[in-house]
């Protein structure tokens, strides 16, 4: 079952930064690798799913003309909006509360870049398939799809990072090509990164 909104309400009620995005050296290094893995220096329209408190959002914002960042939790979105309020003039970031796959139609598109960082393993296998299909429909020809997920097992997540990446990779050859694959860390603290590109 996909984790309910209440799960994230409880998480953010307990901490303003529950995953230490602001302070963790591990997270900082992962964000640096995430940005370095992008095959283009700059994108037109970008989508970030699961923006949380906006730490990665701030870095993505300078790589796109327009960035739509979405999350299911209003408290997290509030912190993200405050963080991005000080961005340089001309940086266009829009925040919206969205739950996938239910709100796929509200995302709009097409997007030249879709970033899925630490978010897909919250979905059930059925919702994951619907979400991937819906996002790929909104990825522009030549567009980049980037996935980054923690790989060690987490007992209350419906899926592992490896499972969600393998689901995305099953679409290679059907409108997608695989551009980059990386693994960092180990079974205790590690992540997987895959970059795909829309063909055509």
C-alpha cells in the first residue's frame, strides 16, 4: 500500500528536517552527484517530485528556466517556499501540493527534466507503475529522467530503491534509453542513481 499522507504529517510534526537534508554530509555528497549526473547544463521546464523542504530544489532551480516542485506535505512545502524566496531574480520555481499518481493530470508538461529523488519507494507497486507511465507521457522528446534512491531496506517503505529503479529500467527500449548507472555506498548507507532519456 502507498504510504498515506498521515505518515508524512507525523514525520514532519516530529522534525523540521527529518532526513537531515540540510546538515548531512551524506546528503550533500549525494546532491552533488545528482547534479553532476545530469547530461545537460541547463533545461527549459523541469519537474521535481517529492521536493520535501527544498534543499535539492534550490540547486535544481539554477539549472532550469522553470521548475515545478511538488510534495504531499504542506509543512514541507512551506519550508521549501521560504528557502527559495531568496533565490536570484529570474529563477522561476513553482510549488504545489500533489499526490501521485492521483494528481498526474494536474502536473501539466511536457518537461525537459524530471527528477525523482528519494520518493518512489513510498508508492505501492501498482501506484509506481501508474506514476512512471504518467511521468513518461509528460517527458519531452530528448528529455532527461533522473532517479536517485536509498538502496538499504526500510521496514515501513512499500518498496526498495532497487525495485523502483528496476521498474523504470523495464521501460528502456520502449521510448527510453539508459544513459547512466551509478551505485554509491554500501548495504548500510548507499544509493542508486540512474539517468534515462526520452527517445524521439
